[in-house]
């Protein structure tokens, strides 16, 4: 049975994780995750139970994040992740925390469109078809976006 | 159909989450195919970088907060007004002779409404109890006046 209680418990972590990757700061991610999960729980009756749940939930999380990003009137530079850049092109994973910070910063600089598919594919382990369903776009668009997103990430990280 | 493996399969292979049968198939193919070897070599570093981002810790109260019932502010306001009006009406109709029963009615009304509207959550409770106490005090003052 798909009860609000069960859905909230099962989806709190994935929704929060997705928002954390989409939003530039932890505080904004927490707010977006809370807002998205409330929408998921309250609008559960609008979910078409013949369809898979994941694309629907991530769709709500995406719209919540994009709305929040649009509402940002000024870029909060102080929220930006502090990174001391190692030599450009360095393939060596310098230090775990520093690596994570670089990835996070590269993610933040990615256009929303690409960050979204990259996060869904890499961190939420969604299949191409699920991402296509969530975005309501053709499969080819998803494949193309993931390819471009990886390319942009490589440029931002200057790896390979 | 392309004789080579697609990006999705290569990335899953590099990540180690391709099922065993397909992973073996790809590994065998790599022995003979420089194109796919190059593709694996190209996708491997970024995949490793992406995996370096740790999973964030979910705030403990996230699920609970999303399950908290919506606070229906208009309903609370209406309830508070109802309680007050009912109390004032009781006291006006029966000012001095029977103060005690006036208070009993006022409190009972407020409590009944509070009970009914407890579903509106903590804020609902607080608002309704405030209304109950307020109307009781109002009843006392009204009945004290000659
Ligand atoms: Zn090949």
C-alpha cells in the first residue's frame, strides 16, 4: 500500500540527496527537500499508480529545486564551496574532501538541464527510460543530455 | 545496431554495476576492440570523480515534518470566533444569577471544539485552548459587571 507515511519514509533520503546535488548550498537543499517531500505526500492522490513512482517523485523534486533556483535573486557567493585547485588536469585524486568539493563546484556550474540528468543518472541510478519519463522527453534527448553533461563535467574538472 | 557498447553500458561497467553476464561480454569485447577500450579509458576518470562525492546525511526530521498535518488557519480562526461568541451569548443571556453554569458551558464548548479540531495539529490546539481561556475570562468579567 502506498501510504503517505511509507512514501515519506522511503523517499526522504533520495529526495534530499537529489536536492543536495541540485542546490548550491546545504541550507537551500534542506529547504527544497522539505518542500518537495511535503508536495509528494500531499499530492500522492494525483500520482498515476499505473506509472512508476520514481520519475514522478523526482519530477516534483526537480520542479521544486528549479523554482527555488529561479527565486534566488542574488548569487550567494559566500555559499560557494571553497576549493584550493590542484594543478589543472591533475588526475590524481588529491584529497578526498578536496575532490568532493571540486566535483560539487563543477556540478553547481553545470546548467540546470544537464545537472538534473547527471544527478538522476549517476547519483540516483535512474535508467534512461525513467529519466525520459520523469522529464517527459524522448529517450534520445536524455542520452544526448547525459553525454553533454559528462562532457561539460570533464571540462569543468579538467579530467581526461 | 552498433557493434560497440553504448555510453550507458560503458559507464555502468566502469562503475561496477553492470550485471555479471554483460560485464563479461564487455570485458571480452574490450580485448579485441580499441574503440571500446578508448571509450572505457575516456569515461573511467570522470566516473571515478563523480563517485568521490559522498552521500549527504538526510536530516532526521525530514520525513516526520513532511507528514505533519497542514495547519488550517482559517478553520482555527472560525473556531475561535465561534467559541467566543457562544460564551458571550451564554453569559449575556444569563448574566449574574448563574455564573457557575455559564463558565461550565463556555469551557465545555471550547474543549469540545478543541477536541474536534485537534486534527489541525499543535497550532490548532494552542489556538483553541487560548480561545477557551480567553472566553472563560471574558465570561467572568461580564458576569462580574452589575
Ligand atoms: Zn567495440
